[in-house]
């Protein structure tokens, strides 16, 4: 085959241009430290790297959410700890108030202290997080959750929502609690039923311990113990107020003995007067603010007569029982927060491990093997130089040079 001089030159130029292009591409890989500068370098690896990067971006988003959740839960735990301290202080005050040596002035001072604690509790219920949002307003994070206080009712202005954050592909975690669930939906009495003295009681009867004697016998009805005193004999009737039915009459009363009614057991001490009443009713929700307000009212009441002293003792016992339930409720909420924080730590550790795995996979797919690249660079450089020198020799072959 006859090879013309122009073809010889064109082929040589094309070959050297291709080698220069390959050498430039390799030099760019070395400079970038990447094996793949474009998807064309390795289409399969590029597709795999895209999937890994998407997973890595998703893992980073979860990591950010985990950080935010940890901050919110930590703030919540701190506030709940302060609330527990306030309630424990109020309980101590209620216990001290039961002392028989306290004067009316002493009890008034204790009532003032409880009032201050109530305002402190309302302040904690209106706490804000690091972003300036109210923590216990549900989804109404820009609205102050609780208003009122003192002798007036405390009103909840939020909703029943609970804010969540997605902290993993399958886990949405609660990072807040609404104020209604935390401060208002707390069962009064012993959690199952309440024992309440009649407002017009004239005797010294005091409600003692209460318990569920037989859960299977419990009903949703309200019962009344009606006391009758004839001479030195005291008896009581049991009346189902809900159905207006008299269950039993003329039951002998023994000071301090338990009285069992429809699965409920209540001990009454002291000497009830004729006509005195005690009501047993299913427990209802009572806010922690109402419990403190009732305690303030009891501490300000007179205790001159036996009936007044019995009413005061019943009120203090009721406050202690409800405060114990309030404390248990708050501690349960704090336990849930602690469990979430522990889970957050585990999710954070797992996310960090996944992040390292994604980095290793991307490095395997994209990063350059410098030893191999530098060796190949030297090889291609040598080939280019050889091509250039051989072209120089070949282009010098001409009969004209013999003239």
C-alpha cells in the first residue's frame, strides 16, 4: 500500500495527539486525586457512587436530626428535673403543714410558699427551647401554653400534638410533650377512685388509706357512705348514688377499720357525726396546678373546731396523695425522655459507623491509586517521547537529503 507524505504526517499527528490527551487526562486524575473525573471514566462505578452519595446525604440528614433531637430532649429532661424538685418541695411543705403545733400564721406562711411554688411551676410549664419555641404547647409552639394562676384557674392554650423528628429510615422520635398530657391528665385519688368527705360534715371523721380490694368488683358508679349516730352507736349506710339504690344499711362502724364497697376499700378514723357523708367515686383527671391551689386553700382555712381540723387533715392527706401521683407522672415522663436519649446515642453511633462505611465505599470507587497512576504516567510520557522521536526520524527520510 502506498502511503503518501500527507497521510504519514496526519497519522503521526493523530497518534501523538491521542497520547497527549491520555497523558493530560492522567495528569488531571493525579492532580484531583480521583480515578473518575467524569462518568465516562467508569460508568458502572459512577452509578454505584451516585447511590452511595445519596445514602450518605440521607445519613447526614438523620445525623442533623439526631443532634436536634438530642438538644430538645436534653432541655426537656432539665425542665422535668426542675419540676420534680418543685413538687418534692411542695410535698415537704404539705407534710410539715400536718403538724399540730403550727399556728394559723404558720400555715398562712406555708400557703404563701406554696403559692410561690405554683408560680414557679407555671413558669417551668411555659419554658422555651433553644429556638425560642414553647416546649409544652404541642404544635402551638409560638403560643404561651399556660395562663392564669394564683387563686384563678390555670388555662391550657396549646393543643394535643407531639412534635417528632425522623432520626433513622424507620424511626420517628417524639422530641416534645404537650402540656395537657404532662400537667393536666393526672388521675386524682389513688388513681382508681377518690374518697371525699362531705362539705357539711360536723364530726371528726378522717379518711385514711384507700385501696382496690377486688378489681373485678369495680364499677363506674359513685357511692356514698351515710353515717347515723344514735347514742353511742355509730352505723353507716352504703348508697349507690349513680343508680339511687341503697346497697346496705345499719353497718357497724369501727374506728380505723376498712370499709369495702364494690371492690373499693377505705379506712375512716375518728368519730363521724350523725348525717356525715363520705363519697367514693371513680378517679378523674386533675391538673397539678389545681392540686397546689387546693393545698393553698386548705392551708388558709381555720382549724378551730373538730370538724374544721378533720376537714384540714382530709385536705392535706388528699394533697399528699395527689402530689405523689403528680411526681410519679413527671418521673414517668422523664423516664421516657431518658429512654429516648439512650436510643439517640445508639442511633448516633450507628450513623457514624455507616458514614465511615460510605466514605470507604466512595474511596474504593472514586479515589486514585497513586502508585499505579504515577507508573502509568511515566509509561505514557515515555511512549509520547518515543513517538515524537520516531516521527522526527521518519519525517527525515527523503531522497532530497541525498542531493
